[in-house]
C-alpha cells in the first residue's frame, strides 16, 4: 500500500471520529503538510496575475465569438421569417389559381 493510500485511510478514520495512535496522527499531520504544499504550488501567486490575464483574454475572445454567432442567428432568423411569409403568399396564390381552374 502506498504512503498516500495509507494517509488517505488515516484521514478517513480521523474524519469519522476514530481515534488514531500517536504515530498515525504524526503521519497524518505530515501528509496534511504535503498536501498544503502541493496546493500552494498550484496556487502560486506569482503566476496568478498572468493566468488571470490569460483567462480574461480567453473570455473576451469567447464573448466576441458569441456576439458574432448571435448576430448571424438573428440575421438567419429574419431571413427565415421573410422566406416563410413569401411561401405563405405563394401558397395563397397557388390556392387561388387552383380554385379558379375547372375541375
């Protein structure tokens, strides 16, 4: 069993209120320190502003694309509406033509 697995089991026991031996408690606390260090590395504040700026750039790009697609959808909707009206008019004319023809 790996050290990480053992630590996770100790963590599980501790969170369930099961008493740990002094040695187990020491191992668990050391594992917590390791986890905190890994998390701190991931959340490195010196890189955070750059990552945030990159994220903002991606968001702005996505919003621009969304705006473009929205405009295109609105244009197509207007064209479809006009086409439906024209079809309705043509169908009406066809019905009138058919009603005038002798059977």
